[in-house]
């Protein structure tokens, strides 16, 4: 390499396989208009989206699930704990309670209570807004059809005046005229009337149209069941957070408040099952005993009236007092036997089904009373488990086995208790008979009085006992506390949780930037063409002379004295760079020979040859342009000299001299032209002819530069056959045209040195891009407005 070559080293050298962020940034910065338009479009779409999307508000509430095992009994229950009506403590599993709150039963009751399957909407041009409690009129059902819960229907209520309105279908087609408070009967709906909303409502029109949407209960329950979120604050906390999202803040708050209410009511009902069962039994017994007591009192009254006496004589009082204790004991034992008999009847009736038994009836046997209480607790646990577990659930199967075993034990306990009570009753009766013998001598009137008083005492004691139990049960029902303590009632913030404007615009901004980037990235990745100088530098280590920008003009000869276009300036720069590549080839005053070739046809080698010749001629140099592409000569077509004799004629006709085939080009001063001539059938053999060597030896003496337009090297071997005559090979590659995989051709030729002094030229690049040299002031070719705007 010469010193001059070292100063202007056009070779690429080795490139590190690293990511050049600056080059990458500059690569995409060229398309800045794409990103600006992408951002504007994305922000516009975001604005329209925010304009018409339904805002969603989140309501939340907090409750604490009471755990009796941890907290014991409340202060209210402690006041009556001595009555024996406080049941055994139990623990509440948070996961189970969460499941119960979200169960279809609880959510269904909430839906029914708030009539959420019937919705009312203000009709808008683009979107409908739910009116909820602000609807000017509602449907009030007097009799619901059995199919209502399975029905989906929509209709419009259009008010005419204060008394009448039109009923229309969802397309706005008139159905009928109805009056407010008029009872209507519709198939699958039932009987209902349309009433005014007693509350004030806000509306933008005096007579708004209301869209009524009735959804099936099953689907409505499923929808709200999936929307309601319930979570524990942490693993060790018994506080639950309930939340729901809805387009109406008031509706979201009402949903949570009603859900908690229905859950607490369900828990209270569960806790009162045993008490209600016992209360029903006591009411029934009180009615029977009260009737018997009334009969006895009437008998006593009639006895006294008939005999004309007003009270008991002294002996009768003494006799009654002597047998009082025996009668009281007999009454107590008889009461327990009666209660035991009724409980045995209840347990026999539920032989096929497992139900709770009356509790706290005052059995003297503590084991039996405790067994009944435990049995009832298992029954209640089974009822809670049935809500979310099937019959084959392992827990359910185990629980049923326990219940059946305990039921057998209860029946055995009842039988043993009955025998014990019967023995005690016989002993008490014997003691009573002994006492009766003592008063046998009392006159018959006094004895009759004693008998009636004795019956009254027995039934009176039993009646008082049952009244006491009834009051205990009433207290138990009154003090039953719910499972959940409300910490915070439902509250919805005024700020919507969806959509969040900042996030929407941020996402729009990112999408606006990312979408053009992805499009351009895909375009570049899928594009296998050569576009820029860097594409050549990354693949080849061949000296690079420059690039020629795309010329908008259709004229192939663009170099003139006054040309100031970017293409013309590029050829002037190419002329300068060629001088550095040919510093020592002008020995003996011979011309510098430059062969122009390419990988395939269509890359512009003929265009480059013509304009390079014209550029060299502008410096007052004598230039000879030779067309050595004998197979597809384009250069003669570009110069309009297709009928001239040329190289082929010279080789085949010995009579022709070099002067005979040398022509002038009117448009280019100082440039002579030897065309290819006729297209021969065997161009390779012709180029091997000795006259070709003679031709180059002669013309090198007469010109300063010889520019030879040769055939593409990847298609034929013509160019390789005459490569020895060249001082420099200008290898043309066309941007946006040549496939990158074809670069293996120049790479191999350079490596094997088949083309002497080979250098690269990138043709047809985008104006102002792809080459790192400025040309000063140049005349810019006109581009289409669209391509110019988008940087294409």
C-alpha cells in the first residue's frame, strides 16, 4: 500500500460485532415523522376511548368475622348465661366464610333484595348510562311470573305526559300506550305497574326515554358472584375486605351493604334453628296444658259453688301440705317423661333425615342434655358444609357417619333415661299413696277438694315450667348476634378506578412510539436488500469509493458543466476518490483503465460508466468509453447509438480499424465512444481474441482515461476473461435492489484477487443518506410529498 493509500484508507477493516446505539438511534431518527404521527394517532384514539368508555368505580367495605373460641361470649350473653341458653362456642373458618358470602344463595338474596336483574338506562346517542336509583320511573311487580327469573328482555319507556307513556321495543317501535300505576300483565313477566320515582332525579331532558333491561336471575347472580372480591387482610387476621366495581357508585355501595346484611341474616337464621324448633314445641305443649288447667279451674269453681264452700278447712290445708312435696316431685318427673316422649317421637320421625332436636328442655340427666347439644352442633355443621360440598365429599361422608352413630347413642340414652324416670316416678307415687292414706279419714267433701287442688297444682307447676322455658328461648332468639361485625360500611371514591386517564395516555404514548418502531424494525429485518454503506461494510472488506444518490431525472446522462444536483456532486467526489486509487498507473503516459462491473444486471453500471466518463471529461481529460458488455449492451441504448459498429465488428472484420469504430458523443465534450456492436452468439470467445489486446494497447496511448462497461460477473465469465486489462475495477452495487446474500460474489472475487484493484460503489442511494460526505450547496431533486414527508 502506498503512502497515499495509507492516508485515505478506504478498506473496511475488521468490525466488532457490537450494538452501535448511536447508529441505531440515527437509523430510526430519520423516520421521526412516523413516530410523531404514531403518537398523535394513539393519543387521539385514547382521547376518543376516554370520551365514550363507561367509567368504573370501586366500592369497598370491611367486616370482622367473630371467632367465639377466641373471643368467648359477649357481655350481653353473659347476663343470661345462668339460664343455660348459651350454646357451645364454635370457631369460624375464614375460607369457609368467604365461600358462604360469595355463595349463590347469599348473592341471590342480595340480587333479589336490590332487584339487580332489572336495570334502567338513560338512552344516549353513543352510549347508555345506567340511571339506577335516579330513574324517573320503576317497575313494581304485584305478581311475578314463574318464568321471570329465566327471562331476558328489553323495552323502552317513553313518557308522554304526567299520566301516560309509550311502551316500545328495543328498536324504538311502538307497542302500546300505558298509564302510570296501571296494572299490566305480560307473558313471562307477570303482573306489574309502572310507577313514578318518589325521589328526585337528575336528567337532561324533561321527558327522558328509559331503556329497561331485564336479565335472567341465574345469569345476574353469576355475574355479580364473579365481580365481588373478598380477601383476608392477612393470614392471622379475621378481618375481610369486600370490594366490587361498577359504573354506578351508589349501586356499588348498595351491593356490598346488602351482601353483608344478607350474610348476617343467614348466620342468625342458622344459629336460631335449634331455638325455633324448641319454641314451637313449647308453644304446642303450653296450648294443651293451658286447656287442661282451665278445665281443672272450672271444676274447682263448680265444686265450691255446688257445695256452698269458699275455701279449704284446716285439715284439708294440712293434708295438701303433707302431700305437696310428693306431688311436686311427681309433676317434675311426669314433665320430663312427657318431654322425653316428644323428643323420642321427633327423632323417630327424622329416621330418614337428620334434623336438629329441641334443646335446653331441663333434662335431669346432664349426659343426655350434652349429647343433644353436640348432636345439634353436628347437624348445623352439616347444613353449612352442604352449601359448598357434595354428598361424596370426604368431610361430608365422615360427618354423616358421626351423626348416625350419635343418633344411635342418643336413642340409647333416651331409653335409659326413660327407664330411670319411670323408676323414680313409681317411687314417688308410692310415697304419695302413703300420704293419701293419712287423709283417708277426711270427709269426702274435703277429700274431693284436695283431689282437685292436687290436679291444679300438677298442671300449674308444668305450665309455669314451660312458660319459664319459653321466656328463656325468647331471650335466646333476641340476643342472637350476627357473624360479621361491620368495621367500615361500603364506600366508593369519586375517582374512577377504570379507566385511569394517566395510564391510558401513557400506554397510548408507548404504543404510538412502539408501533412505528415495530413496523420499521420488521421492515428492516424482513428486508434482505442492500440499502446503506454500512450494509456493505458489515459484510465486506473491500475498499469503498462512495455512493451515488438516486436521480429523479429519467435522463441517463446527468453530468453537465452546470450540474449542481446531489448526484452530480457524488460523481465529482467519485472522481476525486479514483485518483487516490490510481496513483501509479500512468506509467509511460498510458491511460488509466477503469472497468465497471456489477453482480447482476440492472445495478446501474452502464449509468455509472457514462456519467463517470462525463465527469472525468469535465476536468479537460481525454476519455474513452468502451462498451464491453457484448450480451446485453445498455450503454448504446442510453446514448442512442444502437446502430453503430463496435467491438464485435472490429474483431470479426479485419478491414475495420479502431478509428472506424470510435464515435463522438455530442452531449459530452472530450469523450469518445466505442460501442459493443452486434450481439454475437459467442461473446466469450470473441473477448479472448488477440485483437482485444491490440485494442487496449492502442487506445491507452491516445487517452487519459478508459472507462469500460463490462458484463455482470455473477452471470457470465466475460469480465473475468478481460480483467487483466484493467487498472481498477469499480464494482457497482445498487441500493434497494441487490440481495445481501449476493455479496458473496464480490467477497469471493476480492479474496481470490480475480479482479485487480477492486473497489465498491453504492448506486441509487436515498438522497442525503448512506454516505458520510457533504457536497455543500446542491440542487435537490424533487420527491413526491408523501415520500419526502415520511423519509422514504
